[in-house]
């Protein structure tokens, strides 16, 4: 199919990947974002080789790799002793998988994707909060909070965890996993230079600390995972107190105490980690609306594949729209190609939380290791995979 009018709702990573892929394929693409302006939102993100293949496909992979940081190894260390339990080698990632493994600030990736969208002729509409989508007419009709409407051959819901587009579908409420996460940033300093140079994680009973460099090592991205009952609020912008965080990791090794002392004031946020079950009954409606990324299959962060699966969705949906004879056929093929993989990753990510934060963390890596690499997730190629 050629020259479709396609509306993408949500300018996150999945939505921006989709508009770039679809515009390059020759479609008339409109991107609608609820925020009134672009901002320096979020912190670090990991792009595994399967994600980078999708970014290569839309022509931004090299710029993303040059902007980010490619680690040569990652250490998994013991919470109390600081002893290295396992070293994961990343220096041969390109040779092994054909694509890079990259750490990047989410805002830097977003800037690259927005610039590409503008160059590819995407029409971008800011300050457009979706109210409803109507599929009764010949085209889908989108209604926004400001009263404006837009009609399109296809509406793609890329509006994330709290998707309004997903309200068209049969959903189940998420359930609290018992895990909460704190994110923070620490500027480079002599005290933490060795920890910037060697990314990795410390794991312990019920808790975990992940660290990796951003912006060529000028900033260290930190995520602290723990368990806490009675607080289940999910969101990226909930401020947290550094003393609260320090209390959660009292007794952990000197490296963790140093990291906590170097956290930049005002950069600590927390959120409850809620798990979503696979969306039953399909991701598409009336061959006029479909979902990608977190709107379709929100997942916990314990395999680092949330952004990657959104990128995969975007590329494969674009490919099949161009190849198919009708939108009905395209959306059926898209779901058939994506549902099993994303459901598997959702399940494994939930289970990985308990594996990483188990009571016998000193045994990590000595048994049947199940992570994003051993599960074969890196080898998936959204550019050549059948769809």
C-alpha cells in the first residue's frame, strides 16, 4: 500500500521510530504529542543490538551510537563484599550480532529521532491530548481535548503506559510487583570515575543497583531497585528524598555508599513497578487502529527490552503496511509476528526481577543464567524477520 494518511499518537521512542519508518516508506504521516514542548525528560536507556537494528533501518543508528556510549564489559557484583560475581563481555557485540550495544540519555535519543522526523517530512502536532478515537466512518477520526479532530486511514497508538488509545481494547488492570525503583544521576567526579569506567550492577537480597555512563562519561545513570509494600504509584516524575534512598541501601558495600553520596541533588525520582499481562483479543480495531510499544505490551524493566520491543514493533508495522494489499491484512500479519515475542519478554522480565534480587544473589551466574542475551533476544532482526 502507498500514500496512506497515518496518525501516530505519542512521541516516545516507539512513536518516533514509527513515523520515521512510515515517512521513509512514502506515507503521509502526522505525529500527535500531548506535551506542549519538547523537554529534557528521563535519564538513561540501554539499546541492545536488536534495538539498534531498527534504528539503523530508519537511518539514525550511526548517530545514536556516536552520541551514546558502547561498553566493553559489564560487571555483576555482590551487594555486601563488592566482589565481582560475573563479567559480561561486550567488546565483541558488533562482531557477534552485527549491531552495537549502546547506553544513551533518553533526551539525546529523542532529539535525534525528532530531527530525523522533521527531515523526513513528518507533520508534528504538539499540545494534542487525545480524547477518543472513532472508527465508525470510512476513516478513523481522532478527537483531541482542544476540540480539534483529525481523520486518518490508520491511527497508531504509541501513547505509552497510560495510553488513551488502548481504551478501545479489552484491558486488564496492572498488578503491583512488590518492586519499586529509584532513578538518579551522578556527575563525573574522581570519587566515582572507576565506577563510570566500569558499568554494571550490584545485586543483593531483594535489592539491586544498576549503573552506566551517559554523555561520554560526563554523567553516571543510576537505578536502585528495592521492595516496598504499601506504595504503588507508577510514574516517571515522582520526586524522592535522597535520605530515603540512602536508608534503603544502608549496609551495602562502600562503592554503593560512594555513589549515594555523589548523587546530584534534585535528580532522584521513584516509581512503583507494575506488571501488565498481554493484551487479549488483539491490538487492532476495525483495520483502522493499532498499538505499538508500551501501549500494546508494557513490561517491567528487568530485561531492558521495553524500548527495543517498541522499536521492533514500529519497523515491522511499517514494513508490513508497505507490503500488504490492505490494512486488514497488514494488521493481522503485524500482530501474528509480534504477539508471541512480546508476551514472552513480558513474562521473562517479570521473572528476572526475582532472579536478580533473590536471597542467594552470591550464586548469580553460576547456574542456569536467563537474561536478555542467553534468551536469544539480541539476535532478533526486525528488518529481516518474517512479518
